[in-house]
DNA sequence: CAGTGGTCTAGACCACTGA
DNA sequence: CAGTGGTCTAGACCACTGA
C-alpha cells in the first residue's frame, strides 16, 4: 500500500505539530512554498493542509497563511460501543434479561416522553444486562411505536428481541442518525440496587441516550451501572 | 457568503441521508453521473463525496461505488470544556481554591506516576472548584516538573496560578496535543465528602484525565463531582 | 493592494475489485 | 476486465484581509 503524497505531507506536519516542533501560532509555509518543497501541484498541497485544518491542528486564514492552531479542550471522541459487543470484547458472556414490557401513552407533563411518542404510544421495556451472569446494568427504555411499529411484535411476539436485547435489535432495524448522550452519577434506587446486587444509594454511572432518525425520535434509554463495573473512555489525539 | 459548489453537493446528500430518503447500503450516483447532474468537474464532486466519507455518512469502495454507511455507535463527540469556562457559561461565579501543594518523587509501584514523572519529580496539587461559592469538585493533580519546570515557580511563588487554578494555567502555558479521559462513578471518600459537603459514599462522577504533548506526559488529574451537580453531554449528528 | 488561501476546470493515469 | 474511485497536474479566477 503506497501512501499518497497529500497524506505524506499531512502526516509530516501533523507529526511536527504534535512533537511541539511547531508551536501554536507558528506559521506553516505557504501553499506555493510547499509546492516547491514537495515538487507537486497546489491542489495536492491544498488537500493536505485542508485535512490538517479538518483535524483541528491548523487554522487557515487568507492573507495571514496557515497557522498552528491552539489546542481545543472540547471535541474528544467518546467510544460508546454496543453493550453486548463491549462485554464480549472482554471475553465475557453477555445476556439481556427482559424484566417487564408494556405499551402505554406518554405521561402528561413528561416533556421527554411526549416528544418521543410524537402523538403515538410508547413501548416501555425494563431489562437487566449481565456479564458472565453477574448483573452489569439496569436498563429502562422507551421506544416510540410511531417511529418503530415493528417493535411491538418483536418485543411481545413469539420471535422476541434476540439474546442481545432491544438496543441491539433497534440498531439492526432502525439505525439512528442523531444521538445525544448524557452521563452523570447517581445513587442506586432501592429497586435498582436489588437488581444489581448492591446497597441502595451505591454510586452508579448513569447513561441516558436519546436517538433520532432524521427528525423522528426513536428511543430514550437510561442505563445504570455500578461505578466499579463500568467506565467510559474518551480520547483526543492521533 | 456564497457557499461553494462542493459543499452544496455534500449538504444535499447529507440531508437526504439524514432524512432517511437514502438508507444504509443504498448506492449514490457515480462521480461521473454527479458531474453531469451538477455540471461540474470530477474534482469538485470528489471533494464533496470525500467529505461525506470523512463525516462517516458514506463509504466509498472502488468498483462498488459510494454507499450510504451503516451508522456507527462509537465516535460520539464529547464536550469537555474548561471547568472555569463552563461554570461561567452558566452565569455562576467560578473560583479555585488551592488546598495543598507539594513537590515529591513518584511513588514506587505507581506505574502511572512513574511514567508521568519521566525520571524527574512531580508537583502534587490538591484543590477545590467552586461555583457561586458552593463546592463543585475536588481535584487531585500531578504535574510533571520534567515537562513543565515553570509550574514550580507558578504554584509556589508569589505570582501564583491565577484565579482559575492549575488546569487553566496549564492550558495557557503548555497546551496538550493528546488526552485520554476516563469517566466513572464512585462513592465519595470521607475526605472528599467533607470538602464537598456531602455524606461519605455519596454518588460522585469521577473524571480522570491524562494529557501529553507529543511523547511527553504533562499532567494527570482526577476530579470528583457530586453526581447531581455535574453531567457530561456527548453528541452525534449535525 | 499584494499575498494568501478557496475554489474550480478538464484533463490524465492508475489500483482495485466485484459483476 | 470494465467500471469505479484515488490521486495528481498545471493551470485559472477570485475573495478576503492584514502588512
């Protein structure tokens, strides 16, 4: 696999910036100078520098040139893999246990539920995720039947949702295009504590995710993990 | 501000994919067909499709063409703003209180500390973040004096670190290029609980971040927030 | 107002790969 | 093996903006 010239140029400067050889605010050579240096056309150099700008390593300004960007603290990449996949990646057996399943209307005054339902009804699914048989997380999920009518049959019917639970089923059938995830800590409620096998008030990581497909809300899910059993990792860098 | 043609093409297809009009696995027109449709050269079309691929909305394969990608669950963008900035953005007064500051060698057997020190010594800074005077987070920080010798004088000297604490000082003086953040939940220790004004064992959100500048480790910081006072938000989508 | 990057053209050759 | 995208060229015109 031969690397392309534009990627070589991009990687050259990415390395020099990350090594600190080029400091924030420093100016890179102009496109014309780089054409000369690398013996290539301006489009090739432009592609390399545009890619560096997209990575956030440089900032490009007309007349002023291409400057090494000041690092941004925001915009780290958060890995949020499918729970079943993550458990199995660690060599453990994964299982989802459906505890309760009911169809209902959104609760009045619950703005999140009303917006999710979009005038239709909701499917409420409570379940428990297990790793090697041990409880890993309690999950409360609401699914919009307006957006995913097929879910009623899947959850209540003979066929079922499969071993991996409603999250994986939804991913396979109705992939989302937008998502928002909120992460916080909270003490386990008595009910959650009983299911997880911890004391009430035990420090838990709470992950709440809403997903959409275009404008249409699909699902709202809240997962509660005992803090010592789960963590999330975010990275910024190469 | 006139939008460029390649961005118009990119936005056209991004909208159609997000609306669900084009489903995962569907094939986009070939570059040649798009040249015809938009009356432009292939480079322009190529730029638009390459950008869509970088966004993760399409996958490009030779011979097979450009296909709408199956959504990925990973790779959400996590906002990790400067704590001082985030508190002020909510209209509250921010303050950092330095509780303890000492210079020491890394503890033997603590692999993280030894790697951070890189043969040199460490500065240990304990502090409390406040929002409107109320404790928001306890912070334990280690800084590599090999990487940031100026920090000794800044922290121990007359000048001090400024109102915003060592995190903001470091950002201004030694911007990082790589970072790893680990997020979990844990019960407050007795010491943490006393500082935060909560009960011991109270559910707290723990954020642990390591930063590097190129190959050089800069700092390792652990922040502990009462769960009800702080949450993190990650987004995927437009 | 001169230098910079942004965009675009109309070609070209090629590697890859699935019909 | 034909069609696809990947890459690259050698130009061009232009908008923007900071010296």
